[in-house]
């Protein structure tokens, strides 16, 4: 059965794809789903990182003039495939390998190592089986190894996302369970309260839904009347849309009860100072 897309959505995707294709070199090989890597990037990555790879200042890192620097150290190469946005994406491992190769060559050719070996399907399949549960801490370590340069200054993420000493210390003191990796793609746990794409989750247990300061929640969540007890969080993570109809959170939920328990128990340890 084919996937129905409204005409306006198809037109928007096509426009984004044309914009990316017009500004990059053509790649002859197509991916296993029949799409070239440029289009797979648009469909799977551009929602956060933008069609031109520019990201969003203070929220989502830019790839431009920066992303290939990670390839200079083995941990950085692994990071690009293990960060939750990659590891948890719906792309096949072959598609993801092709997109990563396209990204580093298109958005940061200046820092591409002379001896660069393209990502392969088998390598990516192995790496994404172990996604980063504390990506901000890993990113901090990688940038420390890389030293000053793009991504360490103006393009670096704020402490809540990019990894401050405080966040690293949190990751060491209360290791996040593997199931939290998909949450960490959009939520920070910063001591200082900064938000990411989603609201900061530190202190969420015991908090009334939709009330974290300085975050724009959906009306559905603000008016839900929920107080986030552990049982309410478990119900929410079981089926997000059923628990709060109309929420803007684009996440189906965690089907495994043990995963939900691990995530909820972890969140309960994240108290505000």
C-alpha cells in the first residue's frame, strides 16, 4: 500500500530536495530505498538541521564547515553514526552510511581527512546498535580532542545540549539507560534549565505538565491537568497521542515496559538544585 501525502507536503519536500540538489555535487549511486542520499537527508534530517545543513543557532548544530572534523578521531567518526538522530532514524544502515558520506563531503569538504574511508553499511549497522545514551558528554570529549576550531566556539551548542562540565558530571553520576537515547535526541537534562527541541526533563517528576518555564507547549499539554508522577509518565510513554490527544510531540512511545521503567526511574533521579 502506498503512503498518502497531501499535495502541499509533496510539493514542500520536492522544493527542499531541489534546493539541496542544486547546491551540491551529483551522486550517481542511489540508496536501497531508491532515493539518492541528498533526498534521504531532506526526508530524515532537514527537519532539525535544515535543508542547507545550517541547523538552528543555540538549538541544533550546523554541519557546515564543521561536521567532517569529527572524522579526525575514531570516537568522532563513531559519534556521527551513534548520536540518537542517526542511530534511531528510520533509514536503513545502507541509507544512513550514504547520507553520512554525503554530509561530510558536501557540508565540510575543507576538513575531510585526506585518508577518509567512506562509511560502509556493515560499519554503520554495528555502530547504531549501541546508540549514545549521553550524546552531549560524548560530544564534549570529542571536541576536547579536536581542539579549537569550528564547532568549539560559535557553532557549539549551549551547555544543555552541547555538553558542559555539569552535564558531563550528571552523565557520570547517573548514567542514562540505553532506552533514554531516543529521548536525548530532543530533550536536555541541564542543571541550568535550558531547553532543546523539547523541554528540559530535569525535575519533570512531580511537575505539572506544560509548566516548565520558557518553553512553548501545545495547548493540549498545558490544559491536560496532568502531574507527572512515575505512573503518569509510564502511561504517557506507552502511547503519547492516546494519553494527550493533540500533543505536538512526534513520538509513538516505548512499547517495552522494561524500557519505560528504566527511563522513568532515571528521570526521577534528575532533580533540580
